[in-house]
C-alpha cells in the first residue's frame, strides 16, 4: 500500500529514484530530483522551525505555479504545519479574510504576480493581522532560509493529522476553508494516479493552479506517490502547453473542459508532436464526451478520462481506469475507500440506479470539516458521514458515475419541470457553428425561470437555427428561449464557467442576443 503521508513517500522516492526528475518548471529553467527535493524541503522545514513555526501552526502560501511551491508544501508536512494555499487572484479584501480566518501564523509569498502586488497588499494588511507573525518572500527570503545548514528531524508522520486548509471558490460570500488530512490527500492522489496509469519516470503536466486541490493533491502528490515528475506551467495558453508537452515529452495532462476545447481547436496543434501523451484527466460538470473522445484520438491521448470530485472530498470521488471503455461519458467507478450514492436533494432519500439526484460520498478522504465554521460543516456532512456535493448526477447499473446536470444551484425549474443545463450544453456543442456553450436560468414572471444560453461561435449561426437544432433533439421546454453571444466566458481560477456572472451579464444587458 502506498504511504498515507507525503514524507514517507518522499523518502521512498528519494531512495528508489534519487536522480530522477521530481519537479520541472520550464519557465524558470528549474528542476529538482527526488533527492534534492527532499533535501530542500527538510532544509526549509528546519529554518522555519528555528523561527518558531511549530507543529500544528498554519502557514499560508500565496504564489503562482513555481518550483518553490511544492517544496513549501512538503516542508509543511515535514514540520507538521498545515499549509494554507491561497488563490492567486486574491486582492486585499479576499486576502485579509483568508489570512485572518485561517489563523495563519506565517505567510510565504511571491512579491507580485502579473498585476497583483502580493507583498504590498500584505504589508498594508498586517496591522489588522496580529496572529501573522512572519512574512517571507520567495524572491529574497526563501533562498536564505534553505541555505541555512541545521539538523532537522521531521515530525512523526501521522496520516490523520491536518495537512492542508483549502479555500473553496465560492460564488457567493466569502469562501469556506476545507480542512483535509494527510490520509485523505494521499489516498486520493495515489489511487487516482494508479487508475490513470502513472508510473515511475512519467511526466505529468497540468493547467490547474497549484492552490487548487487538483494541483496540489491530484497532480503533485499523485506524481510523488508513483515516482513521476510534475511539470509546472505558470498559466494556461494552448500553444505554451503544446510546446511544453513536446519539449518535456509529457505523458499525462490534466485540465478542464475549456482548456481541452481550446487546445483541440487551436490551429497550431498540428505543428507540435504530442505523441508522448498517454493519459490524463478532465474535471468539470460541463465535460463533453465528444470533445474528450476527439482529444483522445487527435492529440492523440488515448487514456484521457473524465473525473469527478471537489475540494471537500480530497479532490476526487470517482476516476475511471485509463483503458475504461466508458471513460469519456462517465466519471468511472468510485475510488477505493469511498462510498458514493445518489440522493433526492430535498428528502435525502437514496435513489435507484439511473435516477438523477445529488451526488454524495463518504470515506476517509472526506474533509475534517470547514475550519471554524461548524454550521456550514453540519449542512455539508450529514448523518453517517455523507458529504453533500451539491452536484447532480446518477449511477449506472454498473456503478459508474454520470455527471448529469451540473450544480444543484444551476438546475433550472421552468413551470415545475427540472431542467439540467449539461444536457442542453452538450446538444448545442454538437452544432458545427458552436465552439462552446453555457446554459443558465433567467427569472420569468410566468414560468418562474426560463432557459437561456450563452454561446461562443466559430461560424455563422442564428438564434432560430440553434433553437431548431435543439428542438429536433430535446423536449421543447428545454430549448433556450434566449441565446446570447460572447467572445469569452467568465471563468473561475480553475477554468470553469461562472454562470452566476452570466446571469448578471444578461440582467445588466452586457451580452447581445444572437440575431
């Protein structure tokens, strides 16, 4: 069985593959072998301990994807501290909330990233953050910290101790901090990597930020558990990804539907050799099976699989095997150690196979709870330890999970009829002129809600033509009453479409309707 704590996993990798690449960040021209990664992480842990950072303390990390990021994460594990990854888009208000609510005793940050002056913002906020004793920059302080030679012995690796406090990207109000154990993170990482056929010497790259659970758990710890290299990129750009995959001979790729679609349709894709790709993951309620199938065939990337999960569940609930024949239209079987069920969203009664309801999961990978938020924890983890995902789906008779309708809050109720946006989005995206589509609800005096869609086009199309296309394939009450044009979609930091913002754009007439 794979280690349930990252430090034994790092020890094992440094012993078995000492000179093999563990981290590669081409934009920094930086790489670390497993042996040098272990040495640097322990050196940093020792320096932090000397400055009073103790077991159980919370250490916040605010930085773009860079080679120091995973080293800080592993140093926290060696020290017994809880790493608090912060969203790189946070400005002063978000940052002040997260640093205060998390009880962060220290912060390690980049000085700035793009137009966001991290150090300047933190400096302005510090008088209101008396618990924040230390601020270290990666540009100036980090090199000095790791250069200090001192004896350091990692804490006893207890899998059940808190490892990370990850803030969910909530769409209303301030985000909630999900507290995860080492056991939860390592179980998801190792089992998912095994199903995606990650082996020693493989190279896994990802468009997902490291502050996201899929970045710091699935990708980083997945690589560590299997002896593979994590290949980091600072941000998503299709041609940059092609260049990195080709030059680094990446074997695995993780992304979201929007990133895969952008790469699939990019005219430069044919100019790059992507044949090293073997498998990968795509997460998101708006996964289009036809897009995944095309990526698998045309990149080629035969083992690409749809996966499903969320931060509160340690990243993934379900993941298909790389050779599962249903890996594009389903999220596969539940991971070992997880129970997954579908329940009626109102009564919470378990439903039969084929019935759409809320996806719920329980097991040791579920979060310990929302930090300092017992009310929200009680609403999310219900009797028997079941985690309410807020997502809609169903289980097939063979146990494979199908993501059927997106978020509960995105479900459209038109005149008493439940409508699942994902179904309509998949139909719209079958039209040759539609590059991407998002379906959402708009208020209506008669029906309560009506169906609206925003589309990004790659060819000429009229609203009536798209409505007729839908009407020939789905029930008429599901056909979008209004279709808007967009040049770009509002996205979360992990690349998912923000439908709340689309509703605001429609309300404020910031989108034009398709003629």
